[in-house]
C-alpha cells in the first residue's frame, strides 16, 4: 500500500477481468506481457506539441481510472489505489535527422521497444504517451497502456477528449462530468454472485469436455501475427437484415459462425470458446462515456444439431446468451470453478461495436489543415487463435494467431472458412447444419480437382462392367485377401456377391434404396458391398440357395438395412 496516505484519493477492489490480468502480469515477469496494448495516430499538419502535452496532463487529472496503482494488502489480496496526482509519462523523439526513407522503420522500431517494455503495476500511471516527429509537419502520437486500466471501448472516448482538450487549452469545463470508476465497482459489489455461479453451473451442467484447439501449445506469450478479411457493404447489409429478421444481434451471428468453424475444425458438436463482453451495465447512468476496464471474458457455448437450420441455430444461441447476460460480471476463473471443467477453451473472439469509431475521435479538435489517421493496434497474445470483428459500413475481421502454433497459410484458411460460413448465412439461412460444407470453393477445387489429377487414363464403363470383365479374363486369380486368412478369387467374389444381391432384391431392395452394412474388415465386407451395388443396379436374382439364418434385417428411417454379423456368407 502507499506509504503516503495523503496522496491517495480512493482504494477499490478489483474488477473481474483485472484479477486475471494482474495474475499474469505479476507472475509471468519473464515473458512478453500480452496485456500491454498500443494505438497510434499519424498527425499531418502543424502541431502545437506543448498544447498536446497539456491536454494529456488534463486527461490524467480528469479520469481516476488512469491514476491507478495495484498493490497487495497484508492478507495477500490485491487492491487498486487511486492516487490524487501522477506524473505524465511523455516522450518526444525527432527522426527528421534521418534520411526520409529510414524514418518509418525507425519509428516502428521505437514503437516495438515501447510496447515490449513492461509496466510495473505498482507504479502509476499504467500508460505512456510518445510523440514521434517524422517530418516538418508529420508526427505520430503513440499511446501505450496496460489493459488493466483501459478497454477498447474507452480508447475512442479518451482520444476524443484528448483532442478536445488540445483545442481548448486543457480546459475540462467544456467536457461533461467524468463519472468515477468507483460507480462501476459499487455496482459489482451489489450483484448476487451465488446466483451468477448457479446460472453458469446450470447452463454447462451437461458439458462433457473443454474445447482445446491446440492442446500442446501451452500459454506462452508471443507477439501475434494476423490475417484479415472484409465483407462487402452488400453482404454486411444482408447480414444486418438477417440479424434483424431473426431477432438476434450481429454479435450472435459472428459467435455462431465462429462456433461452427471451431466445430468443423475439431470434429466436435459441442464447442466452447471465450467471448469478450463490454461489461457496461445499463443501470449506471452515463456508463457508455466512462473510461476504465469494464470488459470481461466469459465462455460461449455453441451446440450443433445436424437437422437444425442455420437460422434456428442463430435464434437458439441468442436465447442462451440472453439467459446468461445478467451473470457476465463474474470473473472467468470463478465461472470455470462453478462449471467444474477446468480451463474451458484456448480460443477467443471479440466483436467490437463501439459507439464511437477511432477514425472519428478527432473531429475538428486539431484545427484546420490537420489530418488525423489512426494507425494499427499492436498487442501480444497467449491464445493460439483470437477472432476480432467490427462492423460499420462493412464488416471487418482480423484473426490474430500465434505464429509458433500456426503459419499464415493455415490461419488464412481458418479465416476464409469463417467468411464462407458468413456468406452461407446470407445465401441460405434455412440450410440444415448437416448439409453445411465448411470448405471454401478453392479448397474444394484443390481436393476434388488438383489433388485428383492423374496422368493415367481412366477406363470407360461402369464399375460392375469392369468387374465383370475381370471375372471373364481372370476368374481364377486372387481378387481380395484380408488379414485373417480370407482369400477370394474373382470368380468366387462374383458368385457370392450374386447371392447377396439376389437376397436383397428378393426382399424388395432396388435402385435408390439405402442398405446399412455392419461387418468387420474382411473379404466378406467386399462380398456384401459388391452385392449391394449389384442389387441397386437392377440385378436379376439367381436360383441359388443362401443361408438366411446368418443375416438379420432391420427397417429404419433410412429404409431397409442389412446387418451382416457372421463370417462366411456361403459355405
């Protein structure tokens, strides 16, 4: 705790996500901190650096969440200490002495060094400003912060206020009152945690196992790589219309499509992945303009039923999400303890639907003739895969991946499959899940075309015709041999399959009927399969006696089925 209580403005317990972030930041000191994030803006035009620095100083004084340190109590619990004043971490670097061609590379290197420098969570503030001069009238403003104090929703709010303060000389009176972060902490304390635990426990009571997509990857933190995709404005509009007509959100559409991709990728029909939720309760007045860490990561479960349509799946996922929404304030570790399955997932997604876009935060605050261009966010990750989506006129998706687990080609294939499912939703929401093919057109072409190309000529005629020719030419030659001593010549295989075909035809099996075969790998399997083929081709029964006591027939939804349970079909 602080040794000078007079400098302390407030002492608060931790928010749900802060507990997990703090654990990894404190105990993974030898690794890259995945929760140090970075945003940048290129400023083109005449800039008053003194005014911008004064605006940043006023911003720190305005928001209590930016003046927080994290300290451990004597009992081992952590708390966040809000200090009355903190120094502004401000760095300026001038690259104009370098050749113009080298400036961008030097700026990128400076940003990497800043992003990889860890924060000491006990020493506030947990953010720093860097101003890089790249030309006479070109600067790059870089904000690097720890996720403990800011979420993605807060960033456009913060930057919008920064540029407003720049314009008015740091006068905070022109801005609405900043609501303190304590209001959110107080709301959390009033929630029924036991009811939340019961809700999660009930919703996941029949879950049999977690969903690891890369179980051998571990939690090593590395700088993420990314692949990207953008839907057209027309497809984005149609997806929005589909969401409205189905009574669901675009977030649900994205969650459902991501769940289907993971299900196809893992071969499972019950999928769990992490979802980042905004965590901003509407009960708090003005919460949409508050600055701090409100988001939380919670499990999302998507169960696939082959007969269910994509549209019905969307509705069901939305209903299940709505039932759990009031309980999303519980920290992930507590949710996983309540469910009792340990770590539930190693993939995550977030759908960013902020009320203000970063491209709009500046407004006219930098004055005439000054253009502000958002740069790329930079961050690390311990998740093998993390999908980041956003929507405005178009839907944009970025798949962050760990390059030590996936290469770029594989990551792009996964993202392409996700986009393919989004397109399928637009084209045919009535399609049953069992008929959904997750492979993209290029993948299908590669599998069916490129990988099946052969320089050998293909004989004409039907399969049965080709087999018949072999019977005439090589009737006494071995046709099939199994691993348990079974051997049949072409002639023997022909006769025995004729017997099976005759029996099937006598029972009413014909063209288009489905015959189920239950038989171990043996020569008899080939006998029965060939017999089914002949029956379906209009075989005329032969007058041959057959030991029918060795066969059993069942009738099910798929028609007449033949279950073969004994070895030799003909003595």
